[in-house]
C-alpha cells in the first residue's frame, strides 16, 4: 500500500531492472494434499524463486479464480470464502506473495515489483493452460489490488485471458501513512542497501472487529508485520502506476468495499472506479464492515454478491454474450 512517497521514485525503476536478469523455465512441482477441502503446491517462478499456492478445487468446475492477498496477509486469509466458492463450482487458487506467507524468499522483501508481476503471470498462464474450458477470473485484496490492476490493463498480455476482475477493499488510495521520520529512514536504507526491516503501520483492529478473527490475526505466525526499504519503494511505484491504470481496464470489474475501513480511502476508490473503461462494472459498499470482508461474522451478503457476479459472468461467457457498450453500476 502507498505511504506517501513522491512519485519521483519511478526514476529508480530502471535501477531495479538490473536485478531481474536470469529467468529459467517455470515449473509446477508435485502437489501435496493439505486436507479434504484444499491442497498445496510449490511453484517455481521465472527467477527460480519458490512460491506457495493453496488451492480449493471444485468437483464440477465452472470457473477458476486466482486470488492475490494483501500486504500483511497470505493465502489462508481467503480460506473460508474460497471453501464457499468451491462448493458452488468455482475453483480458487491463492498464491503467497514472494516474501510472504509460506513462499521461499527473503521475508518482507521485494527487489523489483516486476518480479512480482512475473510471479502472477506464471500462475495465471499455467492455470489458464490447465483449465481452458473454464473462464478465468482474478481477485485481489487490499495491497494485491495494485498488482491486479496492472495485470488487467488492456495492453498487458494477461488481460486477454481473463473473464473478469474482482477487487476487495483495494488499497489503490489509502488513509494510512508513515511519519516523516520513517520515510527518511526508508530512503536512507534504500540508497545504502540496508535491508533491516521496518514495521508496517497496521494493527489487527484495522482488519476486523470480530473477536474470533482478531485472535486469528494476532496468533498468525505467517502474518507479515515488517518489510524492507525496497519493498516500500516498490510499493509506492505500484501505487503510482495502479492509480493511473483505471482507464486501461476494460474487462468486467467488481469492486467490493468495506464501509468501515481505516485503511482504504473510499472517495479515492469511487473516483478510480468511475475512471474504469469497462462498461460492465459494479461497486458494492458494505456498510458497517471493517476492511477485511472475509473476516466478518455475517459474510452471507458479501459471499452472495461475489457468487452472483461470477455466475453472471460465467453465463455471459458460456453464451458468448457481447460485453455492454456503455453503462456500469455502482453505489454513490
């Protein structure tokens, strides 16, 4: 998520390009069943980095959904919603971002945002090849929405594979910021190559007010609470690029936004939504619910909105229905 750095940091993007030189062939490794509902596998990225993928496979698969988690989360944070969608014939695949969750990479580090884009491409292309008859959707929560927005831009090769995009409380515009002293510290560590992690300015209470899920977050050993200076720099680059990407997105798009959100800035999300080029777009705001819609004690409405939207897109895909030429719906 952004923490108020100047967009001039884009000038450093070319410096980061030097990091990403070696790209061996990516491969899916042998799967290991986790439990009766989901299983896990490791994926080799284009640079050889090992990434963890948790999958909920529907028995009668009607669609495939790939999920990108937020800044502190990991693949299990979507678990209950994924199990619900699985029962409705929608397979869900959630990848742990490099440096997060179970993925085998320096924790809290991101040398170049383009490596993360490559990681997502690897998963999407592999799943598209394996499930060509089922429509493919991309869903992203919070920080992950920045990456998803860029992947879905019409000039990106991934966009043509997708039947739709879902963004959950997207951290493209946010309320959270770092104090000036931390920004200076990040800049100093970035230019000196110091990888000592810096605390991410979020608390469990920012995600939910549900005691059960608050306890889960506090006890979660895989939750990411610190990140390196170059992670923050790459995060700001992603913020700058994704905030300007709306006009380049023309695939069907659903935004589900928590109404009581101390992380995401609502008005910014609405403005970004209005700039989407997609004629088939919908914005739903869930009043009284905290940032993580998946951690609410009464998730029925939220899950039904997801399912109904996916069902409509699956039906349109099956019938070969053309996308609307104009329109889009949303809440003011």
